[in-house]
């Protein structure tokens, strides 16, 4: 059969164009419906693409991928099925569809794997026998741990501050508080003392002169042992009543094993206290004293190992029951055989129950030797009994040990989890403190940045590091730092400062001229006039400042690190040595006569026009000058008054009038001079 495309190729080779212009035949349709149905499917799991056949997924129609429910997750554009799940665990699910066998991943959490199986509608029970037991054990352990964590979290949420709840937590959790630790050690000490007293009172402390028999210490020192027992029982009674008072569920507490042990520990004392003189109950009282040994079980509250052993025995109740039943069967069988094998007149096995003792001793491999078989058949039966006892007892032991190990590991994990929780809380507390400090520092920097957003100059008198750090920030490069210092009169230093200022001013002017020349920026005439006006007013205001404050002003101008900003990095005010009265808010004088500087706060200066700033500064200078002149006037008047009083102790009306005239004249002269200066 010639392919349909072969004539076209031949026609193109020989240049036969009519055949080339003819329409090609349509592609043959695929009639295999099975192939059409078994199309390829692309599954996108969190960005990872898995490809498989539709028939592979339809092997399990009861699951999510095998049913039509997967169409809800199909992307209409890319025709892919998208699932926002774990792609690593999805590999095991796809392997289940391919191989029809489900296995447990060794390196992943069992709980997460269980959730993935439930999400895709796969039952964990179909897992293979090689992994199912391990899966059950791990899942049960995780479930128990999660339940414990959930209960602990609920208890922490429901913690109450009343006395009963705090007392119950102190009894149940020795690490809950200081009161719990004190109760733990006090009750443990009295339990040990009570048990030791119960043992010591049976020890012989001498021989009776009348009967020649040994005298127990309990009879010889009856009063001392009675007082000691009374103190212990009183403490145990108070503890039991306190537990009963603080118990959330009192009926459940009364029916608990530990509650029964507490009652059995103190019950013989009260029975003997009320019935010691009654001879009819003296034998019963002696029997009840045996129950005082139950006090040793109170140690289980203080010993984690004993609690683990108790949990193990409860978990292995079925295995222990099977062991007891097997031993009972063996005792009955071998006792019956040994009785009939040793049946004679001189036999020590008088009955089948009498042979129980020999069988029990033999099966436990104790071999006491008070009763032994004498016949050959009896000895053979005794040997078989011994071997069967070893097998029967040894078989359940691994199961019990495994339960004990599992419970012990769970307790170890619980302790480790609590320790990790405490360490995590401490780390979180430290991280929270660090975060709060960082947040406060960031908020402080943000406030400083907002505060200094419209600031041109910062006055830093004491040269503090905090102000320097603020100004040195990259976002604050446009702020000028002015540092004010006042020191003693030193003419040489003043001249040196002025020379440095002039030299740096000339250098700065030359550099600025070079920069402007390189940029070829035209300067308008109005700007030149404004610059000249600003320069004149600037030096005039500096002169006013010197005359007003009696200080010489020297400025040091430096280029910033970027070279394009003029930053005032240092500004020094040197005293001129003139005796000029200054306001107290400006400076103060120490006891030695030296000029002391007062703290100057950071003064934010708003970015306004230069002329308005100059006007404002000029007004401040004139106000300060008037204030200084007024102070000088007061001083001169006070000196005139003192001279007048010294020359004329009893001034008359004319002298007072002359003084007032001089005051008015001085004031008028001051006003006139001020107005002329303005």
C-alpha cells in the first residue's frame, strides 16, 4: 500500500505543480476505542507533574483519583489536575495505583501520611503486612502524644486561680510551684519514716527477765513509737482530706486505687486507737496492723518508675492473665501425675493439693527440697515439670518487657517535650525582648527621622554620641550639625580660630566656583543681588550677635563627604573677657569665676526662606540687646542708689526727684539708641 504523502513528494521533486496544489487526504481516524479511553493524565501536585494512564487510576474507583470527583480539580486551560498537597508523599500514593500495594514511608511523619491517605480516599487498612504493624504502633504513639498535648493545652487554657485548683495542681504536679515542691518532699519524708518505724518496732531490743524471751522495740519503747505513728497518720489524714477537698471529681477520686491505698494506710491506726482495750477485737486489730505496709505504695506518687511499672501491669493484664492460667493448668496436671506416681504408704504426697507446693516450686525452678519424689516415674515427671515451667514463664516476658519499654519511652519523650517546651518558651521570651528593643529603637529612629524631616540645623552643645549618630545617618545628610562650646578667654586661640575660618571659607568659595564653572550654570543678576544682600545682612547679624552677647563668633565650614553640600560641622563661641550681664538662661558663673555652659536642647529649625529667617534672627538679636541694656540700666541704677544712700543716709524729696529724672533720661537715651540701630 502506497502512503498518501508519497505522490506529493514525487510531484515536488519533478516540478509537477497541479498535484502540489491539490488537497491532501484527511488523517485516518483511530478506531481503537480502548486506546482513546486509556489516555494520558497529568497530575500537578504543588508544581511537580506526575504522568500516568487513566486506566491505572481506574483500578481503584472508590478513591479520589479513580472516580469522577477528580474532575473538580482539573484546570480547564492546561487540562491538568492540580492538588495542593505534599509531592513527596504523593509518590507513594502513585506507587499504590501502579503496583496495587501500599507501603509505609520510613522517613516521613506517620500522621502526615495518614492524612494524605484519607485525603485521596485510600484506607490505611489495605497496607501490606510488612508495614501495617509498624504503622499502627507509630500512629498510636503519635495519637497519644497529640492527645496529651491537647489535654495539656486545654488545662493551661482552663487554669483557675482559686485555692482548690492551685492545691490540686500542687498535689498532682510536684513541679507546678514552690508549694508543690514542699508538699512533695514533706510527704515523701513522712512516708519513709512511717515505713522504717513499722520495720524497726519488730526488732528485738532485749530479753525479758520474767519470761526470758526477746522484747520487740515496739513494746519496749511503746510511747515513742506511738507518738511517731500518730504524727505520720495525722499528716496522712490531712493529706487525704486535702486531696478530697481539692479533687475536681470527688467520686472518681474515692474509687481510685491510690485513694484506697491512702485509706488502708491510716485505717489500722484508728481501729487500734478505739478498740485497743477490747479483748474480743485484739486479734482482729493485730491482723489489721498488717495493712500498715500499704503505706509503702504511697511512694508510687513520688516515683516515676513505680508509676511506669503500674501502667505496664495494667497494659499487660491480658498477658499476665494468660500466664496465670497456664501456670494453674500446669500445677493441676503435674500435681495429679506426681500424686499417682508416688502413691505409697511412705509417700510425702498425701493428696493432690499437698502436691501443689512441690509443683509450684518446681515450675518456678526454685527447688526448695522439703518434698521430693522417690520413684523413677516421679523424678521423670518432676524434670518435665521443671522444663515446662521455664517455657511457660519465659514466653510472656518479652511482651511485658516491650510494653514496659514503650511506656518508659513515652514518659521519656514527655519529659523531653516538656523540657523543650520550657527551653522554647525561654528562647521566645528572649527573642520577644530583643524584638521589643529593636522595635523601640526603630520607632525611636522613625520619630527622629520624622522630627528632623524639616530641620536644617541641630545644635549639639555637649557633643553627645546620640546626636552624632542621628546626623551621620544616610537619610540625614542634609542636616547641619552645629556644636557650641564656651571656654575661657584665650586671644591666641581666638585668632587661630579666625584664621582657620577664613582659610576654610576661601577654600570652600574657590571649590564652589570651580564646581559652578565646570557645570557652566548661568547666574542671574537677581540671584547675585540677593547673594550680596544676604552676605551683608549675614555679617551684620554676626556683629549684632557679638555686641549683644559679648562673645566672638567663629565658624568652621567643611564640605560633606559627598562634596556637594555645605555642612557646618563646628561652631565655637569664645568669651571676649568683657563684664557683660547675661540672662541666667544663657550661661552661669561657677564659684571660681569661670563661665559654665548650660544645657542647650536640640532646636529644630524649619526650612523657610533665607530672608524670613534673617528677619526672625534680627528681631531676636534686637530683643536680646534691649534685654541686656535693660539689665545694665538696672545695675547702673542700683549702683547710683547705693552711692546716694552712702553719701546721704536721709535723702529728701528733691534728691528722689533728681534720681527719677536721671532714670527717665537714661531710659530715653537707651530707646533712642535702639531705634537708631534698628
